C-alpha cells in the first residue's frame, strides 16, 4: 500500500509481490484475524482493490494466485507474471546423514524419519499432520516424526503426548536455516500438509533439493511444484494423509531414494534460485524498458511453459 503511494508520488513503477490471492483472504482464511464483515477485513479488501489498480506489474508465486488476480480482480493478464519460488540447490542437496544426529534427538538409528519444517500454525496443517501420524505410528512402528519450527511449540508438543504418539514425535523448536540441511539429510520423507490452497509451499522445494520423497495434499500449488512426482493425499483428510505416508514408509529404501533423485533433478532443472531470480529480473527490466506506466510495449515476460 505504502509502496503504491510512494510510487505514485515519485512517478515510479510499482511491482506487487503476490504471495496469496489477497490481503483480506490471508487475514480471514489463513490467519483468522477478522471476518470480511468486520472493519479490518473490509479495510484489507479495500486496500487490495486499490493496490491492484495502482500497481504496474504483479509477480505471483503460483499460477493459481495469478489466475485469481486475473479472474477475481479483473487485472489485465499482461500485468501478471508467475515466478515460482526457488531453492539454493548448492546448500540443499542429497548428502550423507550425520551418524550422530538421530542419537542427539533421541531417535532410533534405524527409524524411518518423516520431517516437517515450517510455522507451527493451523493453516500449515499441523493438527491434521499429528492426527495422521497417530494412524501411521500404530501401523508402522519404525516411523518417527521430526517437527522443526515455531511458534506454539509447547501447544503442539502437548498434543503429541497422547497415547500412541508419545515418544514418536520430536520437536526442535525454531530451526536455524543454515542448520536445516543437516537435519533433512537424516530424514527419509518430507511432509507438507499445508491447508492454504493458494500460498506457495517453500518447504517442498527444500525437500526436493535434498532428495526426499514428498507427501503433500493434492492442490494446484503442490501439483505445480511436484507434478507427477508427489505422493498426494486428499485435501484436508488426516486418514488419506496417513495412507499416503504409509505408502512411502512401506517402500524399500532404494525406491524412496529413486523418487528423491527424480525430485532433486526437477529442482535443479526448474527451481534454482538463479532461475527464480531471473524471472523477477525480467519483470523489472520490462518495466525499465517501458519507460512509463502506460507504455504498452515491450510486453512483460511470459510464464514458463
């Protein structure tokens, strides 16, 4: 909002970084701050409309978000560019597991470790994940769950103390990003139970680059990232999520590694930081070349096929 005001004052082009389809939706659906009927929700909706009208380009983190601006907000398609998130494939890559890490975490050396990294918030699907893992723990004794993230650590730790889960779930709390590759190297499976259908799913890129098979809900965003290589569960279903996790757990290690290698290749080919950064640079270069807000040429960069 303030960027749009400043852009108008300085007569500079404005780029809107769209991580969700609207501020109002993020407040209501994701963070449950306010209803659209309440003052904050109405204000956010007004800001959405104003910013969208005044910006010169919208960079969307998924095709679903891009489509929502075109179809839901009436934005001209040529103003919207999809720039999927990326991952540092040099920092995150398949590596030998640290032989001491599982012991440090109090985990059996031969366990099948399912890793989650992200915010511990309802929209990330933490409750559904714990419910699903309760079913997994009963049927697959070697499975353990590693939860890396914050806040609400104690709240979710207490939920994981119920019979069947106690001793099977480890919470690290807030995870230093630079330490994350070491922990993912000891994991066998990455899980991404995010319930928001629009936001990008950054953890998935890290899992892929680390060579982990990925279990996620079947959404447009996850399909766009994982394509046919994901192990999908019906959206929002703890039972189906458990089945998907069990399917991957019950594969032999060689098959899990093979799937992880295919995902690693996809990350290298499509989701490197260099590639993602270039998509955004293309937008800025287009705006600079246009010279002013109303220029129709050159056209903005087209989305990857």
